C-alpha cells in the first residue's frame, strides 16, 4: 500500500485529474489540459506520455489559433456502451466505445402511440443484433443509456410518450437486455454528446437547445451538465411568452411550448395544409412551401428572444441548436441569430451560435457516453439499475 502524499500517489492523483479532463472534454490539447487541471506543462506532458504507453490515451498533431499543438484523446477500447433514444415516432441506437469509435448505429420508425413493452423489447433486440454485427459479446457492453423526453423523468411534462408515464423504463430494459441501464433527458444526452464529440468540444460553458416536439435546453458548465435541484434545469420551453396565452402541460400560462410545440405548429397549418407532423413541415419548407416556411421562421422569431434573454444569465461561449427544427437551417436559425444580435452584451452572435455536428444521432451517442460514465464514476448521472 502506498503512503498518502508519496510521489507515486501524487502521480496517480494527477493521472486521474488528467483522465477526468480528457473524458470531460472529449479531446483536448496539452496546453488546455494544463489549464484545466492546474498542473504544469511538464507534468502534463510526462503523464500523457506514460498514459499513452499504457494505451489509455492517444495523441495526434493539431493546430490551435494557428499554432501546432498536441491533441490528447482517449484510446479506443474493447469496452462498449449502448445508447438508445426513444421518441414518440422513432427509436435510434448507437453502439460505441469511450473514444466514440462508432461500431454500429440504427434508426427505426415507430408507430404513433407505440407501447412501451414492444419498444423496449425492440431496443433489447437491437442491442443483441448490434453486438453480434460488430463481433463483440454482451459482456463487452458495460451499460446501456436511454435518452427520453422530459415527461418520463420529471413531473414537468411536454413531448409526451403517451402511456409511458408509469413505466419503469430502466428496470424493464435492464431485465430484457441484461445490462445496467441509466436514463437521461434527451436534451441533456444530446448536449453531452456535442460536448464530448461534437461542436461543443472544448467549450466550458454552453447552452444546447433541442427544438423538436417541444423546446428543451441543457446547460453545460465546466464541460459538465448542470442539473436542477428539485426539477430539470434548462426548461426553456416553460419560459412565459404570453401572459394571457393558453395553459401549458406544466400548469402555467403562456409557456413558450404552448406557442411553438409541434402540436402548435401543426394547428397553425391545419386549415391550409391538413394534418402534418414536424418532419413533414420542415421537409415542405425545404421544398419551398410558403406556409411552412412562414411557420418555421415565426417559430425562430419566438424562440430567439427567449433564448437571448436566458443566455444573458449565463453568458455562454457557445449555443448549439439541435432537433428537427434546426434541420430547416437558416430559415429557423436566422431569426434566432437576429435575436442574439439584439443583445450586444452576449458578444458576436455569429460566433455564439454554433451548428450541431451530431444532429439526430446526438441523443443516442450522449446516452451511451453517460452509460459509460455511470460505471466509471457512479454518481448523480442518471439512475442506475441492474
Ligand atoms: Zn409550461
């Protein structure tokens, strides 16, 4: 046993700090590692060399602000995590290792009002198939992460999976897949994926907005998800936009979600276009349909000021917009950028607003990353069953 305070225990503690920082930021230069851990450049360099010899880290040449730098990331491993994203209309899965070397991904449309038992059965079957296809075994999968709409994880409703309210998803899937299962809100999972492997890599303070069935947001501080204490953080869709508006599912009046949810957008188009879902509205807009383009631009103009006002509280270095509405591109993002521009304190709106890199795969990738974390450092990240 090593004495506390000895050289080797200090080195071990420093190695842990470096590993933790690389895990948090996905990929990071040695200079950034020194700043993030408070260790000297020489110590970082020595420890990175050792961890590279041990096949824990890999380094590659990169450039930062025009200068050459050593980028450090986690080495691929044989341990895998499985991410599942369940929405009202689709089931997406992702199987990968901690360095985000994608092994397998799939996407399955689901019928409206799909039942939890058949959907969770499918998720377990897809895990078995994915593992077989990459030549691994179930034992290689350390855990399963499930990204879900917020109503399944908190009393604050919206983006509902009907008939799932009383289902213990973690317990049910854990029994069927025979692996530990963690649950996460879909916006938080997507934000985590962008932070580790996408457009928020290296960002220490950022907002991720998921604009789809409803408007949800996630907040990253020092590369970690900020979680609410008595309810979810990032409930952007429940900011009031109309004091005399309709009552929201949360019980309050005139929330953003009552104005720009998928249902609200479909209502605006029902008379002229008949029933449509959000993907159809976005696809029609992209084909040039004037009514659908108007609805999406108006949605950006409603979401923009709410986001700009909320961002003032945090002053993030980046805001990423994901979800189906973001796939409408400038039509949706343009009015949001204009609203950010109208708040000069936030700095350059062009630099602040960043495109999602992982798009519709972000939630499943993030769920897998959080599943991985749950077995490395059991703690507040999701609920572990199994
Ligand atoms: Zn509300």
